[in-house]
C-alpha cells in the first residue's frame, strides 16, 4: 500500500554562551563560558536547568508516551555536541530521557558538526573533524551511527550535498524554499544534483512554522491550532504527497511555545488524529523515508540556503561587518591553534565557532527596534561582538604564551 | 495661535545644545502654523525668518553681549561707551523686567518657557496676562551639579516654576524621573517630548579637515576618540580620562580629542598629566563652525560620558558627521538611539572596554555607525512639534490655572 508519512525532526542545541568578558579579562582570565551569576542568560548552567524544566523533560515525557502508545510513532533528532556536554555536566536526567527514547529503536539521530558551527564554509578539514567528533559522541552516548546529515541552521548547497554523498550519508536535509523548489512540493523525496546515491528531504516550512512560530499567536487567523485541524491540512494534498517534513527546533515544545499555549496537548493528540481517517498514514524516521520512497526529481542549489528568517540565507550570521570580522578572525587562528595540540585551547576555539555567537551580533532586527526578534543573552549585538573579540584576543594571548605570534 | 517663547539663547549665539534645540523646535512649530515671538536676553541678529526674535534689552543699554560660555556673565555697553559686567542672576532679573514691560503681553495665547533662567519671567508673564504656562525642561540644577542638588537658589527657582506651570515638558524620561524624584512634582503633570535633530540644517563636510595632524596620525594607524562639550562636572570627563588611561595601555595608538571649555579645564589637564597620558590627550578649547564640525568628523568614536544628561544633542551630531557613539546610560539621547554603545557613567572599566572594542575593531566601528545612521536619517522634530501643538490647544482651551 502506498504510504504517507510524517517525518518529525527536532533539533536540540544549546551553545556555550560567552560571559561579560572585557578587555580587562583578556590575558588574565581564560574562562569565557563560566558565568555563574544566578539567573542571568549568559549562565549556561542556569539556561540548561531552565530549558530542561520547561522543555526537555516535559517534551521527552510526551514523546516517550507516544512511542509507547503508538507502535508506528517515530521521529528524528539532532543533538549538538555542545548541548550533550552540558546535559552531562548539569542535567544528566535529561540525557537519560533522550537515551530512553533512542532505546525504543524508533528514534533516529542525525549527523552534524559537534560544535554547531559554520566550519563547512571556512575550513573543510575543521568541518570534517567536527563531524567526526560528533559521530563518536553519538556512538558513545546512544550506541548508534548517524546516516543522515544536517548542517548547522540547515545551511545547504550543492557542494555540501556532494560532500555528504562522498562521505557515505544516505540522506541530507534542508529548507524547502520556494525559490529552489519552484512549482514543486516539499512533500516528496528528492535527489541533489551532481550526486550518486544520497537523498534530499526538504522542510515543509509552512506546516512546520504553523507549529514552531504561529502556534501560540492569538492574532493568527487559525488560532487556536488543534491536532485535528492540523491533520486535515496534512490530508489536503490527498494522495499527492509522500512525506510531510515537519522540521523544527526541539525547544518549540515548552520554550518557544509555552506549556500554557497547549502545545504539549497538540503533540500528544497529533498521532491519533493523523491516523484517524486513513490506514496508510504513518510516521517515519528520515532514513526510513529514504528507504521507502523513490526520488521524484533532482534539486539544484547553487548558492547557500538555510532555514532562517525571510531571506533563507546566512545573513543572520554573516550579514554585517562585525560578523564577518569576527568569523574571519576566528578561522584565521586555525593553523596555529591546531598545531599547539593543546586540547583545552583547541576546544575553546571550537566553542567560539558555534553559530549562535554570530547570530547574537546580528543587527538587522535589533535596528528596527523589534526586540522580540532579537533572541540574545546580550543587550545589544555590539556587546556580543565585544565579548567575542575580547575572548579571541585571549586566544591570541594564549598562543603568544606558547611562543606563537599570529 | 500666538505663543510667547522665553529662551536664553539661539544660534549662532548659543553655547550649547539648548539654543539649537529651541531653534529647531520653533522651526518645526512654525511649520505647523504656530506664531512665535521668541525673547532672548541679548541683542543680536539671528537671521531667523520663521518667528519674531525680540531682545530683552533694558533701555539703559545700547548693546548686550553674551560670551561664548553658558551660564557666564553678560557685558553691557552703555550709551556713553562704558561697559558693565552683569552676572547671571542680575541678567535674569533684567530679563524679568523686560518681559513684564512687553507691550504685546496680552496678545499671546500661551507662554512657553525654556529652563530656569526664564522661569521667573514666565511666572510674571503668566501673572500679568493670565495665560497658561508651559515650562520646558532641558536641564535641571540637579544635572548641572553632576547629580547633586546644586545651587539652592537655582533649585528654588526651578521648583517654583515647575510647581506653578500648567504643564511641564521634559526632554527625556530620564529628566521626567528627575523632576518627579528631586522636585516632588506629580508625574502626570509632566510630558516627555524627546528632542530631535533637524538633519537638513547641517552643512556638509568639506574635503580638508581642520585637524591635519590628527588625520596624519590616523594614516599611521592611530584612532581618535572625541568628546565635544563643556568641561564641567556634569559632562563626566574625569571618568573618560580614567578610562582613556586603560584604553591607551592596551591600544597605544589611541588619541583622545577633548573639545570645549569650562571650569574643569585645568583639573582635566592636570589629571591627564598625572595619569601619564598627556601625550595622548588633545584639548582644543571651545570651537565653532568648521573646527567644531571636524571635531566630530575626525573621530573614530564619539563619547558622551555625562553624569546626568537630560538629552544630549552632540551624539546625534556625531552620527550625522559619520562617527559612531558611546553614551552614558544617564542620558536622554540613549532613549532615542538604539544602535549606540551605552555605559553607566561611573563604570570606568566598562567604558574602557567599549572604547577599546571600537578602536581595535573596524567591523564594530562601521556596523555601529551604519546602523545608527539609519536611525539618524529617520529623526525629525515633527513628532515633538505635534505633541507640543496638542498641548498648546489643550491648555489654551482649558485656560491658565490661578
């Protein structure tokens, strides 16, 4: 029987936020990520506890129930190395709850860069190293080896697909952006151009964003969104669909959309309503969808796209001169840093590669006075930049101490 | 609608932001059809055509000259050619007499007075004419004294004016809060009308800088940090020099350009020597025209570290001349511009941290200016003028309080 599947994919990530790190700290204090001030947004432990309580623990409880109640409920996750470390340090119970989900055999984990970085666009060697680090971490923690790749912020282009194909991944995911798809629907399996074996799954951003962004918006004409209404929307395509790629941040559940919005009830009810009217409706992990559906077309992405904001490009991370200066300065230290073999130094350098640091320097929403669109632990993008560059100067200081002048 | 506007200065005879704010505000008001007679305490040609400017000149004097420094004495030239120095309080007294004797006093619909020097005249005008009075607060004695109560006589005049006015306009939320906290005035009597800037009134820069030396140093990799303002406790320059020492220790190719005059000059000069940074600090005295413009333009960062700044026009002017800004959080302008660096005036280390970040990072400097310039080009006095006209209409209708 011809099947239709929801491919639910949730992305779990937290960066190591830089504390208020001034020029007086440079060369003196080599800890950039250890803000222990109670209740501030640059206190990483505080954030992990807060999000664990609001999102990770309650969401995993719902997912665990769904896995137990519905034998065909499945989902895919990506979990960055930086968040796994923070779970290990401060919230081992959260990590245990993820392990329990994975142990059902119906939860897939995707490959990505350990440090949630944009290394692919700056250094192929560094990128591959971080992907390898992540694979090892996932093997150690969850006992499985990822076969589907996601790059940071779902950034994607033909080169990345080519790389992932050669690296042996069976699938890769990105945004189902209209400018790329044209008249085509994201609800099908595709194949990247210039590749041999790999498959491409593209996010259905309308349906995904109904949950991730609009769910709790009382000004939205479709509010309140219920599971049966959403299941109707999914059914609207009739037989003309293979996969419904619902890709979103894991923290949608409980953090971006708070519990009082009803988002947990929505998630609990979705499988039942989804399967209520048709026998051929199911859930699949991404690799399962790849095994089940043949590609309908080739997709050509000559320039980089992402799943971010209206431009769907990297401008939120690399769009202004501060971001450019910061990331170029950081990758400019690559060779001397790697050559030291000093693991602590290399690791600090890698933690600074996490894309969130550059996002915090974004001015495009801040300038418009839309403070709600500026998600950042800092008051201004300029403060984010200043902390980052002061830490960068400290990396240089540490190199200088080793006799390496940059 | 006829408004009697009582002010202390107008460009080009101004010593600071007060005159510029009054000028640009009145221009915007006149565009909305307000008929303004503006009384200044001295005699001069302003070249203004959108309102009537009347000098409050007593009959005895042939001319009254005002020095370039705010809150300074006035010089009278008497008919026999002799000169007389008049202190500020005496001048304010004479301003009262002149306003009392204005033959046209009864013809105005409303009185609008700017800062304490005009408040006593404003109260007399209200008493005689029975017209409603709006007092506009650009600065309080609390600000000028650097966050202390200051001169008790001035405080008393301010208090009386604030108490007896029908409505108070404050140039920022910061100033409104000070009026409530330091003068016990009910908050609902005070309206915040943020100052703005008339960006079309500024001349273009020309190709040659008035600071060839500094331009040469920039070619050699130096960065220039500028302040333009009175050298007085309110402006927080003491802390700026303390921060400068820390910046120079880490970024030795930094020069601080201090433009202005005032009673702290010797103290600040001495401090820069004591800190061992005198060779990195340039004092230029008070400047006008091209030298004034170029002080902003030559800079890589403009810093306004004021202890208490009701509004603060100079950062907006700096942005207009192409320079990003760092302002103290204790300033009204920080309520208006988002894309600037902000620091508590007392936090010397953070001030140094932020200055160093700009002088060391071209990317920060450029982005900060690009974004702030976008905000700058959207600034206009139109909103402020609309608020004022609404208040005028309301109070003309309601009449003056007894």
